[in-house]
C-alpha cells in the first residue's frame, strides 16, 4: 500500500450518510473547502437500509389498513397485498442500491468525494484507504467531523454467524417475504418490521425481553401497537429472550428463556445499535476505539478543539432527522469558529443542539402510528419536574371517526405545573404522525398552555385532539 496523494482542506467529513452530507453542505455554503470520505454508498443507512426502504414497505400496509376502516373500500381490499409490487416500489426508493444521484448532489455542493475507508491518523489528519488499496492523506485546517453512524448490535450467542441472522439491513432489503419470521426485540425496528412482513405474507413471532413494546414511549403506545399486531396475526411473547439459535436444513430453530422451541425461515435481531468507531483510528487522538463520542452542544468532541461527532455516533438521539439537525448546528459552529466569530451557545442558540435534550420527535410507522416528542411522564418525573399527565381518547374527536370506522387511539400531554408549559406529548392512532410537529413547536417554543387555547384546530380534523387535551387539563 503506497501513499499516492496528500491534500489539505478546511474541513474533512468522515461518513456520507444524510448527516455527513448535511455537514458538508453547511460548511461549503460558508465558503470552507470540504472533503467527504465514504466507504459504502453515499446516502448512508437511512437511504438504503433504514428510513426510506422501511417506510416504502410500510406505506402500502398502512394505506390498506386505513382503507379497511372505510365502507365502500373495505370490501375491495380484503385480499393480500401484492408483495412483489411493494418490494419493487421499495427498490425504486433505494435507487436499486445505486448512489449516482447522491454523488451528483454532493458534487453540486462543491465538496470533494474520496471513496474508501477513512481513519484518523492524529489531530486534524485522516487517511483514506481506497478500494484499490491506495492511501490518501487528508489534513483539515479547522475541523474533522465524524458522521459514521451505527451498526446493528447482535447478541453474543454461540454460532450465530452460521445462522445468517437478519439485521435491519436484511429486513429492509429482502427480496421476498419469508414464510415464517422470528423478530427479536420490541423497539422501533422490531415493531415496524413485524408490521411490514406480517402484512406481506410472513407469519411473525415477536420475542420481547421486556414487558411490552416500545418501552421508551408512554406505556399505552406499546399496548395499542401490540393489540393491532396480534389482531393482524402476529404472535407476541413478552418476558422472553433467545437462549440459543441454529439453522438445520434451511430452518431456523430458536430456543427461548421460557423453554419454547420456535421454527422459522428467518430470524431478525432488532436488539440495539453500536457505534461505527471500532476502526476509526480513535486511539491516535487519545480516544477509545469502539466507543460513543461525547460532545458539547456544538457537537465538538469533549476534550478537543477540532473534532466533531455528528449523528448517531454521539448517542444523543439516534434518529436521522436529529442527526441532520445536529449537522446544521455543527456546520454553523465550524464556520463560526473558522471565521473567529463568537458562538451563540446558549440554549436554543444558533450553535447549540438544544432540541437533543428537550424536544426530540419520533414517529413509529406501525398501525396504529405512535408519535412522541419531549419527555414521557416517567422521564419528566425522574428529571424532577412537577408535572401532570392529561389523557384523552381519540374517539372524542369527530375527525377520528371520519378518518375510519372503529378508530382507536389515545393522546397524552405532560404539563409542567410550575411553568405551565408542555414537557412531552404522545399521540397513538392512525395518521397521527402528521400531528407531532405541532407538539414539537409547542415544546420547542415553550408555548404556555394559556396561549395554546388560542391555537384553534380546524374542524373536523384529528388535530382537534389538542382542544380535548386542553379541556381535560382545565377541567381536572
């Protein structure tokens, strides 16, 4: 392996997923020369193995479920989905796992792309090993931004590799529905993929170590999603884990902690994420390989004045939209420091990713959808806030009944009784994903409950649930 060139830039970004791309876009917009290093496909996990393919799989599932709630349509959509048509549309949304369009976009920003594996080689220095083994050294005048994201974390089970388990990558890119699918986990990936593949023809068994699904949300979210999955035909087993797994003659055999022996064609482990930092050269700058990278609110790695960690790799909020938000903050901070400007680092300032602490929104695209922002009741109480939870059923909203017969859903707002602002909001029900941004604005803006009375929801929409929540708060 020989070094073929050495180049200097203002900024070097390692990782060209949506987060790294956004860092590069912001630094280039500020006039800083920028290099981007990527070892796989430009566009990253979100574009090819997560957000885009999973939602492409789920959209027909949700549309069919909604149609089944409406007389005049229900009788026409009772049959199974056309799985191959759904998968073909999924392939379109992943650009058939080709990144030409992403490469053209990045080139349009003026950033230089280096394909290969990037590693730190000391302060402000990155070496890139190209596909042909050649070595390039990149030096950053101002900043190196790590945006390498995460990988699926598999459990430590004997001979697991021989089984060929699915992770989120295989679950979102599979070419056909397995006849029987075991899903291990109870979080977002587990529930969304169980929803998708059950509807596409698989018989799904969901093995959940905890007491229920979606453990990081309000308890009723997981309960309503579990009810719907069960009604759809999934077998949900809580309080259980996989003790061993093997594949014999193509069939997966999983033995659980409760002694059950379950056979399937494939097994998906959706059991957490680990940072992609094990082969990043962190040891050359005094950091531990394989670790999450702690940062301040400008996304600068603790103890450095040049290294930034943006997106999932910093473990602040493992969501694409939060990573892109961090990228906008980091890009602005890098540019300000490069220019010698004073940073606005106070909470909610232009150079502080404050939303990571107080206003992280998330939508789980199951049927029903689950959407939340801010703190759950338990989290707010643990943080020492004096709060009250206000709950209403969506059945109290005319728009819910119009949305579909038998609409089931619930809403909760967590009110800070001292400041009379919202600490958290959760919606569960069909179509509620489009409601969550109103809650995000209310929490981010610290809008007083008294002022929310003057935000009049249109009739008859699902958003009228806001009025029901405020009435319940006033009357109790």
